């Protein structure tokens, strides 16, 4: 039973060819393309408005140097939301449930923020490793702790996204299996279980969007420290 439950997180393979690249490429086809017309359709207008509101909320407290990241972080959030939402469909694969993929997204972006901080303002960036007013005996310990907390940030980004999506998918599959098994013997309990499954699916839709937003929000906070 445990093997069947976790089979949904295995990378799909067709004729010996991994389909992870296809799963990452497909969402880009679903996005509406920009148009040169003065009046666009409602879907494109909604997408443009959503990007504008997101960029305003994230980059309002930053200076102009951080605004260069608006297009990149907005695209990452839209990409993660699409992958998370498509993963909730039946018989689909969720790439963002793989820790390796999330780490591959988080590590370069986090490293870019650190490099920018070390290049533009090295004294301020290194100053985060030692809070002001620290007693002298605690300086070596705090430097070690702050250094560890700095390098653990990409792991926290990847593990948070992976754990939330994996837990949600497991709960959905377990409750759906229970409702299917109970349908013949205990119809009333099966109906209640199906209702719980519907509510859990709505919750997972919210989690899919919130986790993508939190991923980008934390990256923006790391960027704000270094610009």
C-alpha cells in the first residue's frame, strides 16, 4: 500500500525517456501570448493586472535596484502556480513535489541574491552575520549560527514547497481511496468522506497558490537584504 501511495511522486518515463522536461515545458504553452492590439481579451487583461498587483506588493518596499527582478520573480511565481495547479488534476505528475527540482530553482536564485549583496555592499552583507551590540564572548558562536542560517535558506525554500505539496497529495489519495472502498459497504460514510475530499481539494488549491507566493516572497526578502 505504501509503495502504491508514493508511486505518484515518481518521475514519469515513456520508452525509457524521462518526461520531466515535457512536464516543465507544457505550462508555458497554456499562457496567453501578448498582442499588439490596443484592446486585449479578458484573460490577457486579467494576467496583466495580476502581474501588476503582485509586482507592486512585492517590490514596493525595495529600492530601484531590486525592481530589476520583478519580471523574473513574477514569472517564477506564475510558473510554480501553474505546475502546482496542474498537479491537482487526476493522473497528472507534479514536478514541484520533487525536492531536486525545487532545490534547482531555489539555489541559483538565492545564490544570486548573495552575490549581488557581496558585490554591491560587502560590508552590509557581512554585517548580517554579526548583530550590532553582540557581547564579545558570543561573537564566534553567533557568526557560526548566522552563517549556517544563511546557507540553509535554499534548503528551507525547497523543503517547504516539497513538504506542503507532498502532504496534500498524500491526503487526497488516502481519502479518495477510503471513499471508494466505503462506497459499497457504507454509502453514508462514503458520502461524508467524499465531502471531506472536496473540501480538502479546495484547500489544496489554495495551498498550491499560497506556496508559490511564499516561495517568491521569501526570495524577495533575501533580495531586499542585499540591494
